[in-house]
């Protein structure tokens, strides 16, 4: 059996790693859907209606699965981390409650109009519904990130003892909820979501262009060619904006982490002893197994920028001092943080290269002829989601051993009545259940992608369409938009 603290942490990690895929897809797709709807209403072109209908299907599936997995996460605060919830509920519970009452219900209410109401409401109301669905999606992120950022940089509170129980009391809501970490997390997360979806859309479009133009597979005539070429161009425009922004913002974000969580920054750079002129390893390799599991900056073999880590931490001084992990009380699992950070940074630079490569091919008129580019886009289609996962691993694992930075340790927040048997069994059950959910989601989305966009005569109904028997002809199974 696994001890309750470790099992609870693993369970929350697994459920979070799976869950984050769905809100990232929803948040990233929202701006695209608003744009497609606006262009459809403004121009009346069938292409934008088809783009809206196709990507709305994936949005709706992501929203449905994300809702289920997200609710479970909130329940885990009570089942696995009751001590934390009891101590910090006054600060932590408010944003979560507002997220449910404001953002979720706003999104859920108007999603029905957006999915099923194209022929039932006016163009103006339909466009408004798309905006409100997107707004609800992003507002959910606001309140979730407010709660999480407070745990990273707690402000606006005081500690008290009530019946021997440590309690965190809210004294300044503005200081607590407008804490210094929130704007950094929000910009980085939302840009990452849009970037991830742009990369996903580009990869899906490249897959269909590749099959048609390089393999000679024709599924839907010229309309499908137009659809996927338009998708690829739109995705690349967004990728050219978001990929460089993510790198530039990430550089500034790293400085903020060094100022507010020096322990996490030291783990990101594997610095144990306080030192200056610390190199930033762009490419790093372990020289033996010990270096892989317990990396140290001076013992890693790789390509590094001399003084780069010091420059990053200080904002321009390559000789700045970085406080080593030995100066802090406890330290996070350094290997996980160090290697995750390097992989995340590598992916960020790859996305910039990929965007510039595609932009150059577009400029030279060879966007649809470059077979290698199409293969690279297909191979990179889900790497944006991997980058988000790695970023959250750095954020959450790097904060350990604290659940509230400098206030409460994670082991102190575990439910006191939870036994090792209960924790281990629920961990196994959640791993199995979430893997099944992820597999079903992948199957449904993959089926939608393989099928491609519907013909102009198909309805806007989304969820029933994903479960339709593929042997039934679309004309017999659906109601025409013109009816």
C-alpha cells in the first residue's frame, strides 16, 4: 500500500494531467469559433459556416468531458486534502465557487444556443452566444488561476488557530486575488492554450493536405481541399503570433519566479549551492543514471550559456547570485522539475522555428507543396498540449514541499482520516477511469477528424452527430439547414 500523502498527490497529479487537456482545447478553440462565427455572419460564406460547425463539435466534446473531470478534481479537495480545505477554505473556496456560479453557467447556458440555435435565433444573437461561450471559458480560467496563483504567492491573509487547527483568514481580498503571480499565470496559460490549439489545427489540416496532395487520397472533392487549406492558413497566422509571444513572456515569467519563489527557480536550474555566473543549459544530457535522477548544474554535460541562468534570474546580470537549494527547508523533486523545464523550453523554441518555417513557405507560395513541413506539423500537432503539461509540472512540483508557499506543507494538508488502503485503491480506480475517459475522448475526436467537415446541407446539431452510425448516409440521418 502507498501512504496517504503520496497516494493523494499521485491521484491529484493523474487527474490534473488528464483533465487539463480538455479546458486547454476549449479555451484555445474559443477565439477561433468567435472568429469563424463573425466571418460567417458578416460575409455569409459557406466556408466559415463549415469551419464553425466542424470545430464546434470538438469544442462541445471537450467541454462535456472537461466538465466531468473538473468536478472530480474539486471533490478531491474534500476527499484527499480535507485539512488543506479546512485551513484555507475561506480563501480558496471563494474563487472555485465563483468559477462554478459565474463562468461555468455562463458557458453552459449559451453553449446550447451556440451548438443548436443557428437556425433558431438571429445572426446577432448567435454571434453574441459565441462571444459569451468564449468569455465563460476564459472566465473559468481566471478564477481557477486566481486560486492557484494565491497558493504560489499568498497575500492578503493572516494565520490563526481555531480549536488547535491552523486557519488561513482572508484579510484583504484585493491583495489575495490580485496577487503578483496571477497576471503572469493567466497570460502564459491562455496564450499556451491558443498556441496549442493552433498547432493542433495546423497538424490536422496538414494531415488532410498531405493525404490529398502527396498521397493522392481524395475524400470530399474541391470543397474539402478549400476547407483544410483555409484551416491551415488561419492556424499558421495564430501560430506566428503566439509562438514568439510564449517564449518572450516565458523569459520574463522566469524572472518573476526567481524573485517570488527562489527555491523553485533553483530546482529549475538544479543549483544546490549558492553560486553566481550560473550557466543556462539549453541542451543538457546526464552523464550517468545518478545525474538523471539527481541533476546538478555543474555536473551536467550539455550546451549552456555561461551566466545565462543568473542573467535570467536577475534580468540582465550574468554574475547575479542564485540561492542554492541547500539554503531552503526541504526541496522539490529536482530531477522532475529540471528536466521538465528543459523539455518545455525546447518545445517553445521548436514552435517558433515551425511557425517561421511555415510562414516562409507561405510567403514563397510553397505552403501546400512542402511535404517535410506537413510531416513536421503532423508530428507536432499535440506537442502544444505536452508543453502545457510540462509547464504545470514545473509549476506544481516545483512548489513542493509546500501546498501553500511558505504557509502549509502538502503533507499537512492531507485528509487526516484517510488510510493507506483507501488512498491506494482510489488511486488505482482514478488512474483506470481517467485513462478510459482519455481514450474515449481521443477516439471520438479522431473519428471527427478522419471524417472531416460535413457537407453544406448538414445540420448544426453536434453531440448526436458524434455518435451516429457511420453506415447511415448523412442525407438520411440529418435534417437540412435549409429545412
